[in-house]
C-alpha cells in the first residue's frame, strides 16, 4: 500500500452500494463490509480513528524502540444531528469535538510515552483528517 517515494500518493477507491436507507455495502477491492448493519457510519468513523491510532502507535513505538505491552483506546465524539435532519442550525454537520484517551502499558516512562503520543497524533492519517480540513468534492453521474 505505501510507496517507497515519500512524494507519491496512495489512492484508495471504495465503492458503496445502497442496500436500504440505512445500510450500504462497501467494497474495498479486497474485502466487503456493510455500514449500518452492526454500527452506524458515525461509529465506523470513530472506530477507524481508533484502529488508525493503534496501527500508527505500533509503528511509532517500533521507530522509538518502545515495547507496547497493551493499548486500550477510547474515543468520544460530540455531534449535533440538526443539520443532517435539515434543521436550521449554525452548527456543523460533523463532530464538534472528539476526545481520545490512550491507556498504555509499556516499558517506557511517562515522559517517553507523552513523546510517543505526540508522534502518534502527528503521524496518524485519520486524526490528521479529523483535525485538518480535507477537501471533499461530490459529483453526480447522470445517464
């Protein structure tokens, strides 16, 4: 997936097929899953953040020569569904606040774990998208 050339982008293309008003089958090319079956799209999003922090945390720990014995990550997000429902609101349609807690058992001391956590936050692609503004464009294909 990742390229050897740091300037080269990796492109992910997923295709979603509507199964019902609340369910969509997503095909990644390698696997399929249904959003809305077990959890909502919002929960999938937050779960993706947790999973990315785990994999990024593992990579950063290897780079820093740290041993992560266990990691439990908790995420909380505040969202106002007013805009989604079509209500008049000044609030954003997305999360207004996302809080993460990492419970880590490691051979490292507290200061080293703080350094690790800062690097994880800085290097995690999903948290980067949550914190920054990523351009999203929507187009409609017509016959």
